[in-house]
């Protein structure tokens, strides 16, 4: 993007505000005519023409050709230039990182999955993450000046408005984590919660793409348990960005310590970590699984092993998964009664088991939610799978630069 335009947008004058509104509209709605912009911005056609011409000269807008109509003159469509700027999304997991590059019109041009990385709460791992991001930028051959924003999605409680992380990489510094990343990478960086990023990815480019859903709940059932909330077409963050901590609702009197420091949290019984613990206990009690030999040989059983066992119809793993689905279904019933959503998406790593989990949830929801409410709600398995996080991170990087969330 033209450096002169970026400087103009940062100064936030009246003209800059109008240009930003034009860009934001096109990000959300696609190409439009001069008449469309005049109505949206409540400006005259000559004034709109002036701004569109300037944006074309600055390389942001391009002529998409004439719009075919049933009669009269064919108006010209003006849309974003895909090469006007780029955005990087970083989706951080416990043992790896996914990174992607998105152009101005929302197309993923490069993506790299499962970059080895161990998520630990220390400065060394923060530096390592920055090194991996720099390497990704170098490998894809993009110039830093062309990058308009980098968005990093992390687990834990994060306030995306202030850029502070209250769990990971919080070293008591007065600077926000987003500012620390920005200084180290020498570019604009925003941060957000990983579940919210996955929800945004599925909403914008996944199951909801091209559909008119406005109220959506996204369940991130991975090593932990999180909830992403879309209300009236917008990501709901709560006052401080801490919405969606479903996994830390106190539900059980099981005396199992959650990593949050409290006992009896929902995710102590419903999560990938809970499934792993329960499977180990039941194999040690001489129940049989295709993973039994591995456990008794003292070998590490990974999260991927659990998913693979479910997909190979291991009876014990499917029994544990079905039980978790029933427990989660009761909580989703409550969410449906509270939010009356059109759609509940079951996502996260455990959704890779396909319909085993979703069907178990659906059966329980029909029992425990109000009929008049649940008949409005569709419950589906996420279609982006493990891609949801990196897609959402890229989409957030773009939206945060011009729209906000």
C-alpha cells in the first residue's frame, strides 16, 4: 500500500476517514459502484468519484469492469486491488504454529502448517516465535513494507483492544504484548484469543461463508475447551476480551485441579486433556484399546494418537468421546437456551473425529434444551478443521487494520 496513503490514514483526518470507510466496506461486502458508495457514505457522486480516483491512483482500488444490468447504462464496479497490501496470521498451539499470508481481498496466498514450536511462558519462547515469523516472511519473499498487520492468536485470557495477555508472556512489563511484538518485529502487530480466532475463521471463510447467519456459537474442543461467540454478525468479546471461558465454569465436584488453579472446571471432564487422562486411567485398569500396548510400554500417547484411534473406531476411545459429548451437550443446551443461536459449530482438534462427537451432542441437546428454542438451532461439525485458526488470524489481521472487531 502506498506509504503516503498509510500516513494519511494514520493521521485520521476527514478525508482519511472516508477512504478508510470505503476500504472497510469493500472488505466486508466486495466491489461496489459509485452510486453504492454515494448512498453508503451519504456523499455526492462527484465527491465519491474524487475519493475513488485517489484510491485508484494510490493502488488500493481497481476497476472491476461494468456491472451487467437489465437496462440503461452499465455502471462500473470498483473493488480492492489484491496486491494493495498483505496480512499475516499466526495461530499458536501447544506444540506447533500455523502461519498464513492473506492479500487485500481475503485470499490466502501462502500457508505453512505445523511449524515445530513448544509453547512455554518464558521470554526465550517469545523470541523464538518472533524468529519463526521473521523466517516465514523471508521464505515467502514479501517486503515488510507491504505487510499492513500481523495478528497472533494465543491461548489464554487476552484483551485485544489493549493488546495485553493476562496468562502467556505477561512478565510484569508496562508494555502490552502487542507492543512488545510490534517492537521486536518492527511492524504493526495485534493479538487475540485462539478460540475467538477460530470462530472468526469459520464464520468468515468456513461453514458460514456465503450464508446469512448472524448468531453463532463456536465450540473449540481441543486440549482445552473454549467458546467463540458471534452476535448480530460481530465477534463478541465482552468488556475486557475475556468472553467465552466455557471450559472454566465450575461444574463438577471431582477435585481435579484445572490448569487455571481451580477444581471441578468443565474442561477437567470435557477436553482433549481430560480424554487423555481418562484413557490412561482406564487402560491402567486393564480396559482394552488399540493404544494399550503403547501405554504399557511406557511410550508417549499424543493427542494425535487419540484422534487417530477414534477414527479407527477404537471402542474405548469412542466410548470416552461419546461420554464427553453427552456432558458437553448439557452445557450447550444451556447456551442455546441463553443465546438462541441459529448455529452451533463443533470445532477444535476433537472435531476431527467427525460425526461421532457431534451426534452425541445433538442427542443430548434435544433432551435438555427447550424445544421452541433448539428447533431454531443447527448443530454442525466445523468444516475448516485445523485451518480455522490460521484463517481466522489472517482475517483478524485484515479486519483490525481497517475495521476493528
